[in-house]
C-alpha cells in the first residue's frame, strides 16, 4: 500500500532488512541507503500506508478471503521462484490448490468456434487427468477453460487483474461464484482495486508462474496470450500451442510460436502430460488411480461411487487386456457383447487416464505393466 514502491524494490528491501517490521522502523535516510529514492523512503517512513492496510485487512475478513505472504508456507513454491514474485496474494476459495500441479490455458477474448471447442476439450481432459486449470477469468478462452474444468469436477484457479472482490467481467458472475466455492480466486492487487488495463499484463506472470506449463489456444501476434507465452519462456515453463487455421488472425499467435520453435504443438491432452516431469506424472497417475481404481493389480476394483455396470466393465477390460499383446478396438467390441461402443470407449479412456491402459496406433490397447 506504500505509494511508489513496487514489487522489485520491496523484494530488495526485504532481502537487506529481513522483515517488514525492520523496514518500517528504519529512518528515511536509512531507507535511502538501502536503495530507495527519497520519495519512496519518505512514503515508507511516514507510515501513511497503515490506515489503508487496516482497511484492507477488514475487507479481507468481510469477504472471507485470505492474505498469503511470500513467507507463508501456503505460498506456492513455483511462484516464489520467478524473477518478481508477488509479495502478497489475496485468495478467496480453496487455498489448498496453490501447491497443486497445474497447467495454464489462455487465449483470446474473441475466440472462433474452433478455438472454444479446443480450449474446452483440452481443459476438460487435463482436469480429468488431475491437473488444476489456471487462467484469468477473462471472456473467451479463459472462461471456457474454467467452465470446462468445473464441469469435469476438476480444480481451477482464476488469477485477477483487479481485487478478488471485484467482479470482472460483469457477465461472469455465475462463474465467479462457482470458482469461489469450488476453486480459487487469486490476485496480488488490493481488495477493491479496479480492473485497469495495465494490470492484466502484470497478472499474467502469476498465471504462468503458478503453472508447470502454459497452453496457448488462440490469439493475435501481440495479444495478451502472446505476452503470457513470453513470460512463461522467461520463467522456464513449457509452452504449448494449439495450431489453427492459417487464414484466421486468431491463429497467428500460436502458429507463429510453433513455427519459431517457442511452443510444442498440441493435438490432445497427452501431448501436454507427456512433457511434464516424471515425478509429476507419477503423482497424477496415483491420484487418478485412487479416484477410479483404489487398488491396483488383478484385485483392483473401480470406485464405490461409480455405477455397478461401469465398475464391472472396467474390471473385465483389465482382465481381458494383456501387457504384450495389443487388442484392437473392434475386437474388444465384439468380445463384450451387450456393451455399446461408446460405453467401452469411455471405460478405456478412464483406464488410460489412470495409467493402467495404453492406446497404441491403430486403436490398439494394452495393459500397462
């Protein structure tokens, strides 16, 4: 809340003086000696920001939100490691999602039907695979990504370019309320802060900083999603892009990223998960197995919450499939009489996402050893 004091200056000040208490106990001349300008030093030493801080704290309490400082154990480690991590996060919702394995899905506010379909499909599949979907709650691809994650009963984090108590855009009220209950709303901007245009490029570093990788669905060459991709590269994150129609200007951004080698081409969710660190993939497989098949091996059984026919079909498929002898989908459909092809494909898809079944070229399936 100190006027004129940015994130980088404050991080340097904290590094030198070790604590906020020590900063506010220092004189203006001592603060200047630590690298602040005379105006910044006077603003800190005057203590004029404390009334604003008290007001902020009350707003946080009234909203049922949380203040998470950079020294808080709940602060996500991946975000702490970027060049200019936010000093403070205002969080509304499930703060336990902060350290979760996440992927950012971003794109234009004016997507084509193709872009919307691609964003929804990827977000759905990634959420079902156990990844948290991070985006910015903006219109277009961001909204589609959040909605798809919630429909898949997955987790999602919305990073704001305004206060977490400010609804923006206004027509996303229902989605805002759903994420506050089932996901997490996050911002480094104070409570009540308006959605100024200059805030959004600033918040994009948090979107990419939280995530293991960033997926660009659609966007012009110099769009906000292109800025996020650049930030992700600077932060050492994987960047993925969905290729688009070469005649559409909304495809220019992702297509150019792929062409220049800055992004990996994405056709399906596994193109993303296959690039994640081995430890993360193991965690996702274990999480999915607990949800769908609580016990592995020949005695594994689908979850108690699943309908009995679904549990039986998954068990029969596991007993039928072999490790070293691929079986073609048409052959499996003939084997399971009375089961529709859509039911069989759905069961195979669930088993594939747990890591128990792998699909080979030509719609052949094997059990994972």
